[in-house]
């Protein structure tokens, strides 16, 4: 039975602290008034300070989760997060090609906020080959874009961000959208993000918020986009709404007291007064 709102699945790992990964995705999707499902790709021993261990779920179990879910639930949109190795990346790509959901949002998770690696080095090529081409939208930050492109110099200007968007769009097969996040640029008063559709650029500016609580921001943004795409008329509108959600969730993050490191954002800022 189809729910009144869209059904959205996060394919991602588990962060026990709830700030990132599939738990954060479920909160974000729910906050966008969509029904959240989840396919678990890895278990981590993780908190707001760091990642101490990663246990990948066997690929046949991941494939079984995808098939069993899609056989029963009409999935409108997919968010892809942590995929630890190349075998898992290929398995997820094959599953999604089989079921062909309308929207696929890829957050190319490579490194945790703490600096701990979440993607094996050898898996980067598989990410390029199998997942970029089937994704509707990819949402790399600047370090992730540099790795995907093999770009040695820093992406430290609007011009370089636009060039990176063009190259990423070609890398994903010259279709869909690239949403390049510019929060890692230093010495800027605002955080600049660029959306590129192969022809036009749309620039989104956000004020920088003085907080250390940014754990899982990439997870939340990509999940918000995945939840909003089936509910909006254009990708640009979905991005605008997702950015507004992120700004408010980060602003409210200091209301929470979770851990001693990079704390989570306030996913339910609308509802927790």
C-alpha cells in the first residue's frame, strides 16, 4: 500500500550516536514528512569524537535487503551513503538498476567528520564506475570532489567550483545534477554551494554558523534532498528547501547536548521547541 507521502530509503551505515548514517537519515526524511525505510550496509563503533571500528554487512545480505524491500514497498526515492568497499558498491548499483527507482541521491561518503576513513581507497574507482552514472544527484563536498576527480590543487574559488561541477557532471555520464558543497572553503563569510544541470549553475549561499555541531551534515542534506525530490516540481526547489532545513537544523544544534566532539544537528527543530 502506498503511503500519502513518498517512501524514501536510505542505504547507509549505522552510527550508534545517531548523528550520522542511517539513523540521522531516518530523522531527516521523517522531518520532511516522508516515510523512511533503511538498508544497512555497515555497522560502526562510532561517537561524536571518532570511529573505532567498521563491520561491513555481507553483500548478499545487502542485496537481499534491497530486493525484499522493493518487492513490497513502492520506493519513490533513494539516498545512498556509506558503502565501505568496491564489492558493496557494485552490489548496491546492481540492485538499484534492477528496481529502477525514480530518484537516486548519492552522497559519496569517504571520511567521517572526525577524519576517520569510511571508504577504502580501492573503492573510489568503483564509485565512479557504478554509482555516479545511475545517480540523479550527487552531493560531494570539496575534498570528496577532489578525490573523485583526482584534482591535486584546492578548489578555493567560485571559478574552480564551477569547473569541478562541469568535470563531475561529465564523470557521471553527462546527465542529472551535481550539487557541490562549498563549506570547506576557508576565509569566506558565507558557505557557497553550486547546483549544475549540465547547462546552468545555481548558487546557494548560507551564513556560517558558529558551532562545532556539524556531525552528519552531509548525511542530512542528501537525505533531505531525496525526501523532497518526489514532493517538489523541480530539483532546484528541492535543493532550496533542503538548504533551508539544514540552516535551521544547524542553528538549533546547540540546543542539544550529545557527546564531547562534533555534535549532531537538530533534525526536529520544527517540532522540538
